[in-house]
């Protein structure tokens, strides 16, 4: 009999008490319900699936929901709002664990409900294991018209005491708090409600978990950034530890008519400064650098337009010494409000569980989404003739289309990237089958290669006006 594998993830079902219509210009006040998207990436075997929902930090008796078995490579989705009050009642603000026989990749989609002009869907990934520490690289309260809501899940088999410390951009410890969390259960923190952060706050947070015997616990975390008076929103995952080098696949300075990017970089050390240099390479091949010293536990922001020429785009590499950092990338402007994690290593095979491609008619009418994928080489240079295969797999596990990228004579050096989407695989529609939704991308590189990808999921809200959000690829074992 196979052992059950566990995938922990925060199901952010924020159903605030707000009258329908009053949230038309307020992401922070909007109603959200989660869609769980997933793909079976196991050893070519069908898997059983159970979801265990936890509602509060002291919840020791989760509600279990059993999904249909999932074929190898098959991609599925579940809208939590269809489960009913007996499983996930209105107002639920909790998390879940997915139990399976095979390794799963999971991405969460936060869907605005009756929220007027709030159309974007925040995206974040699940976790297969926890760690004693979770680093949230950027936390905002009433800053840049944004509040952060983040959540911490106990990924341990025992109760954990979790301490959260907030550091401002000057490395000052501003506020700390503590909570006991039962195994599997969540703890939600709304920075907008924390009086200890003052009237406004711009910084980062460090969460540390400990068992009753003072040994290391295990937690995971996820965050949403929500605009207070306007409609932008985004999500990203907390990370367990930092690195000395991160690849950032998107860098924008007033590109494509007005899109920009910025990076939030957090020093993981709580005792020492670290020096950070960001090296941008734009679409003309020109190199631009920006540097800062970041204090213990603090963050610094690197805005592409500080050094990149207006109208350019490209990618960047973040390097730190002597202390490791974590990095979050953000793109904004022209309706785009996205977040993605910096990548410190790649894999030969990676996956993206949430991929859609609307028909031309549905896209133009705002009735469907389109996913564009940036694939970056973060390992050794690829040479002419090397191939990267992108397979678009549907709900039954069948490959509906393939896009093969063949490296040309210029090669694909470390840090370089290329793009893919379902149309490049010959598909006019993907991931949408009447009332059934499910589509994923499986990306395979040459033996020994290291790849990473970021998917940008967009909706056209009016002609040439979009909302978009990003999420990172996940490794396939």
C-alpha cells in the first residue's frame, strides 16, 4: 500500500462582510474564494486525492473532502465555493492539506466574488514540506495604497508556537507577536489591523516555529497584497531560507507602453548587514547595475527605472554578500499587478498547474484567460541544437499540444529566456472544456539543464486593457 503524500497550502478564502458593489474600487475590501488547481506528476500512476480543511489555529479536527481519482499527468481544479457550508462555510478563512498517493503540484487561484471592477486573480503555490522559518520579504500597512494579509500554516505533526517579527526598512524591530498553531492549522495576520505597526509600515517579517520541547517546528506561509482604494492585488509565497544569487526573469521600465518592475530584497540575517547588487540586462543587451546595503532582517527596494532606460525590458540577477537574501519581483502598470519569487536554482523538469488559453472571441469579450510563460535558463549555457519541450496536458492526462524550443546558433546562455504559450503549441483553446477547467504545462529540458519559469495569467477587461498576475514553476521529481 502506498503512503499518503501531503501537500500543504493556504486556502485564502477571504469573505469579508462588505455589501455587494461597495468593493468595486477596493481590492482590500473584496470578497475572494479559492480555486485549487493541481496536476499529478507521479510515476505514471493514478492517485487518490483527499482535502483536509482547517479553519483556525486551534482546529484539531479538519473537515475532509474526497476528490475524484486523478490520472497520470492529468490536471484538475476545484472551486472551493461549490463545496457547501458543511465543508467550507461562507466566511471561511483557513487552509488545507492535500493527501495523495503521487507527487502533486498545486497552485491556488483567489477569485474575486461580486467585487465589481476587482478582476485580477492572486496566484500562489502549495508546499510539499515545511521548515522552522518562513520569510515574508515584503509587508505593507497603508503604504503604496496597499495592505498585506499573510498566513502561516503548521506543517508539523505537533503543535507549534510561532513567533512573527516585523522589521522596517531601517532594520528596526518594530513589532512582534506569537501564536500557538495546531498541526495543519492556519494563522492569519492582516497588517492593516495591527496597531503595533503604527499608522503605516513598510518592511518585512520573519516567522519562526518551535515545538513545546523547544526543538524546531515546521511552517509554510503565503501572502496577498491588496490595494486599499483601487483594484490591484497580488500574491506570493514565503520562503524558508535565502541565497546569495537570484534570477529575476522580468525587468521593466515603462515597457510595452507603461509597465514597470521592482524587486523587494530581504536580508535573512538578523545580526549582520549584507551588500546587494542587482545587474539588469535589457533587450538591447546593455547592462545596468544598482546596489544597496541591507540591515539585519530588513528589506530594500530596487526599481528598474532607477537604472534602466525608459522603454526597455529584460531580466536581472541579484547577488548578495556575505549574508543570504530572499527576493520578490513585482510588475505593475497598465493593469498589471503581479508578484513572483526570485529563483536561486533550476530543474531539468518543471511544471505549472494553472494554464489557460481562451479563444480569440472569448479573450476579446473578457470571458477567458490567457497564460504566457517565460522560461529562463538558470544553469549552464545551452548550445545550438539543444531542445526544451513544453507539453500542454489536459484533465485526462493527455498531451493536447507541444511546443519545442530549439536553441539557435546564439545559444541560450545562463540567465537568458524564451517564451511559450498554448497558441505556440498549435492550440486555439486550452484548459477550458465547457464547465470543466483543467490544464497544465510540463517543461522538460536537456539532461542536466536547470530551468525555471514564471507564468503570467491575464484577463482582458476592455480592449487593450488587462489585469495580470504571475506565479512560479514547481520542480517535478
